């Protein structure tokens, strides 16, 4: 696989926020078809890097995409994104079915109720993440793990070439977390989608990721195979003796 060019390359990328450089000199590659974990302490710039990839934040330097099987399209046609924080209020009095209705309607308010096709589509989308049973659950009644699956289902439609997950398992219990990562690994294997995920959980990354990017104070300090980048010695050298565990 060494001759497959990376799906995304960062070359000397800089992003300013609030009048200061949050990312600087970021040079890294995201292997095509892999699961890349983005790790770093709080405030190191992980979410900023994902949002720069999405074009939500302006950057200097180059973010180079190599997409499309015929290479005629530089950027992925579809990028799925699950943000670290929800842009909607999870206490809204709506069900998962309503949420899909809004999403399938381009997030425009729906005045006359949803057509039956919404329920059919929503059920199909939820089946992909083993969560069809939550269709009629109010969103404020979802467990953390169920909410992540709902957001993932939305991010998987249309089928993306690149899936960006910002701390997808934060706040969910160990069993749900392992099941969630297992689901991501299966999707990656079955669809070939390239995954970039932010996580603080080093054992889980070692188990599921094929590549690691290590951000420190806005710059990539190490990158490579999890076994090399996340060895005890390497983590201690990069982050100090307490490692990445402190949140
Ligand atoms: N809107 C903003 N204006 C100014 N500074 C910001 C803004 N958003 C983020 N920052 C700063 O950018 C830096 C990186 O933030 P970012 O959210 O990318 O970090 P992170 O690695 O995702 O952290 P966490 O692990 O807490 O999610 C932080 O120092 C943060 O304070
Ligand atoms: Mg973040």
C-alpha cells in the first residue's frame, strides 16, 4: 500500500483564531482508506484542524486532497462530519424521526409534517449504524452512545469518501465506546471510507487506528503507526510523564 498517495496532505498549514496562530507549520499526511487518530492535549488545535479541512476556517499553506478514482476531482465529493459539540439543542422536544426529517429537508423547518418516505429513509440510514430501534425516541432521551450513532448515521448520508469524527466517544461508557469504534472499523473495511477521528483514549486508538497524528501546541510533533507513535517512551517524550490522560 506504500505506493497509494495519501488522501489528504497538509503542507505548512497555519490557522489563526482570535488574532493568534492556533496551528502553525502543520505538515502531515492522511493515508487513503485508513483510520487516522488525531491526538493532543486540550487546546492543541485538533478541532481547528478538522474545521480547516472542511473549509470552515481559513488557512494559509496547503491542504491538498487527492480524491476521485479518476483523479478528476481534487476534493472528496462528500465529507461526513460529526462535530465535537452539537449545533442543535439536544433538549429540543423532537424525536429522532423529526431530526432526520429536518436533515433530509436541508435543515429547513417542516410545516406540514413529514412524508412517509422520510421514515423509510431514516430507518435505512439508522440500520447502517445498528440503531433503527431509536427512530421514535425523543432526542433528549437518547443515551450518549445512541446519540453518537444517530449523528454518525446523518454523517454517512450521502456515503462520504472522508469521515471526520471529533471526539465521537466522549462521555459514553466503555462498552458503548468499544462498540462504536468497532462499528467505525467495520464501515471503514466495508466501504473504504477514510476516517479521521479525534480521541484521547490511547488503548482504543492502538486497537482501532492505522495511523496517528500527534498535535502539540498547534504543530504536528509525531506521526506514524500507533505502535511507534503511542509507545510509552514516545508519549512521555512528547507530552511528559502524565501523557495524554489528563483532561
Ligand atoms: N473562536 C475562537 N477564537 C479564539 N480562539 C479560539 C477559538 N476557538 C478555539 N480557539 C483557541 O484555539 C486553540 C485550539 O482550539 P481547539 O478547539 O482546536 O483545540 P482542541 O485540541 O480541539 O481542544 P479540546 O481537546 O479541548 O477539544 C485553543 O487555544 C482555543 O482556545
Ligand atoms: Mg476539540
